[in-house]
């Protein structure tokens, strides 16, 4: 589960990470009070930041022509104008795709003079099965670009999960980033807070880009998390009700939200052949073989190892809500799953939805004979696939025909 920047900063601040002063708003009418409060507290400028689940906001473009989803403002009036221009508008960035995302919330916070931009992230190294801290002097850039062009500028520190991030490791990272004097201790404290956030929130990623050295109110250099991104492990959310409450359904695909209500793993894609499969590995293999035979998968849909008739019916309804779908491929290998349960669900779903699209079904494994018999006795027009390859070829041919 992804959360907004202002929410990620809240989690970080609770664990001692320094962030700019600010507040989120959902209406332009709330902007004057926030901006006035920040200016009254000594801010020379404030920044108005669009809150969507996508990066590249500063370089994005609104469909109304406004350039940039992040704007620095020198007066309250300017901040209000920016808020009015952004809220309710669609922002297109390199991560949103051409459809963009509607901006329903803004973050208004103090804009401090930036002296240096750095990069910091905590994530899981799946090779070593350990947390790893990644840092770079190239803040403000995409880390993928830095890794491709100047990998030597990325510092990595592996953390032993049994003992956690040690103080000497945090100081070593700070020194590698070119920090000196009091900033080393300040950065070490910030690093400890970022690691705690990653660990205690069961995050898959906590990223601060940019992590900045800025001039504080007293003229001294301080280190702040000027931006923040956090992705949380869905499987651990039962332990974090306060984080689950941060979920913004408006930022998610309506079909994916609907699928989550039935414990279905669904991700919409751009193709026209819908897939209904049990098991993530088999689902990915099914998408691969569809591509191999010239088709384009419309979704990833894993009904799990013990799906019920109700879940299968719900899966069909979700698939049919995608207007791009021209055919459906059901590929089931029954281990834990009973093939006859899937077959019963298919029959019920087709009858309930009045499906007219070509439907190819490949069943194999547990109780497959009963499953095939259920399909044969249904009186429905169902194309049978004898293998994955056979089913993929038939569904691609069905669309072409």
C-alpha cells in the first residue's frame, strides 16, 4: 500500500526525523490560514505540493496547462492562487501515464534555502535477505538514472536485522555523503529514524529524495527530509490499523479496489485478453505465454489457492468491467484448489453476467474430471484448452476470429 508524502512525513516525524513545518489541505479555502501561519512563524517562502501517488510531480503538467505540481510561493496570495489552480485538476507525470491523477489534496509547508540535495532510502535486499540503506550525493534525481550512469555515487550499507542499524554505520553513511561537523551527528540521528520507520511500519520502501542540507532560521545548516515516499507491505497491515486508515482509495484503480474486497489479487494491464488464474507464478507464466503467441494480457488476476464460488463470480464481474477485454482465459492447476469449485464458479458467473466474450478454460489437477464434466453439462459455449500452450493459442485465435 502506498501513502501520500504528507503521511510518510508524519510517520517519519514520530520517529525523530526532521521535516519542514506544514499541513495538508483539501480545499482552497484552507490555504490562506496555513500559509499565513507559516509566514507568521518566520517563513520567507512556502511551497505548495500536489499530493498524488506518483513521482515527478515538480516536472509534471496539469491538463489545464499549468506547469509543475510543486510551486514555491513568496506570499499568501500566491499560495492561494496555486492551490486554486491545482486542486481538482489532473496532473500528468512520467509515472502516472497519459491519464494522469486528479489532485484532491495539497501539502503547504515552509520552503527553506537549499544548499545541497542528497538521496536516502531503506529497502529489503532480496539477495541477502537483509535491510539495506542506499544513499547518494545525487539527490533530486531518479536513483535508476544514477545507478545506470554513475553507480559509484551510490553508497550501500547492509544492516544486520538482529542488531539493527548501528551508530557507526549511520556515521559512516553521513561521512560518505560528504557531511562534516555537527551535520554528521544530525544525519546519524535522521538515519536512525528513517530505519526505525521502515522497520516498525513494516515498509517495503522508505525513500527520501531529496534529503537536503538547508539554511535554518538561525543561519546554521540543518538536514531535513524535504520529500518522502513510503510503500507498506499489504500483508502486515493487520498490525497497523492507524496506517491502514491512511489508505486513499481515490489513488487506486477502482477495479483493484473492488478486487481487494474479495481477497483477489488483481492488477489492470493494457491488453485485451483477461486472465483468471490460481497462483502468482502460474499467473505470470500465463501472461508470458499469451504474449508468446501474439496476444496481450489485460490483467494479472490470482484467485488464490482456495477460492470460493463467490470469489470466482466476483472475479468474472471485475474482468467484465474492463472495456478493453475481448476474451477471457481461465488457467487453473488444482493443487489445494478444487477444479470443480472453479468450474462451478465459472458457470455461475457466465450465467449471471450474460458473458458474450470468447471464454477459454484450461483445468488440470485436483478433481479435474468433475470440473470438466460441470463445464460440459452447463450448456455454455466454452472453449477447452488441453494445455497452457493450447489454451493460449485458442484465446488469441478467438480474438482474431
